[in-house]
C-alpha cells in the first residue's frame, strides 16, 4: 500500500492504473447527485482524472486534487480544462486555507479509492465535510474488504469501518456498484 508522495508518483510512472469508472457508478452519480446550475465538485485523489472529467461533462465545475505530479500531468494532458488540477495533500489542507480550495465550498466531494489510504481518516473526512455547501454530499467509493483478496485488503474498507464512517454523518445511503460500496453522506456531525 502506498503511503508517501514518492510511492504514488513512482506507481504512476511505472504505469500503475486503477479500475476505470464503471457504468453503475456513472448511473448512481447521475440519478442521486445530478448538478444544478452553479454546482461545484471536488474530486479528492483524482489520479489520472477520469471521475473529474465525468463530473465536468455532467455539469459540475470541478476542482481535482491529487498528491502525484505524474497523475495530474496525465489528467491535464488527457482532459485539459475539464477541471482545475491541483497538487496537494488533502490531509494537510487547513479549513481556512482558501488558496488551494474554494472558500465558498462544494456541492459534491468525491473520494474514489481514497478513504482506505487516509492516515487521519476521521479528521480529514470531517474537514472535507465542513467544506460542503448546504445539502451537499460527500461520496466515498471503495472496495469492500471481504470481497478483496487478502494481499490487497489494505485498499478496501471493512464493514466495521463503513458503519463507523456512516455514524459520523446525519444521513447516509449505501449503494453497491459493480463490486464497490458507494456511500453518499450528508450533514457531518
């Protein structure tokens, strides 16, 4: 499991790529989280930009952040101005740091294949939750540990972790999408 910026960069340089965005995920985002005029999204851990580009084509104005320069360079080359591509460690961004992220908040914040890698998960998700606009949603997309081979369980969340995560929000929906768990969270506690 990658834990440093250098490891993430090296993984992308070596050609490591992750599961493409699936039709079930696209459908779920379209039906549950369709944007309205002026909607803003933040894609955390955007990697090579597929989800950020999808959100942009759906009508969101998108900020996409990743720790890897290599991933962001590929995202920018592939998807151009579909998003504002930002290199930063989301765990280090302070709530009042308006230089990197929009101070007026986001209607949607996505973390696809990111939550298991967060060292300070509760603090980081809480901080991101406070960046949501009223009625905004934080979406966590993750493999389920029980359905993940033992040698790769570090990239997934287990049922106890999912229950704990859901308990920190006033409203939480769980959806299954092609072997992934999609949590749609509203109202951080």
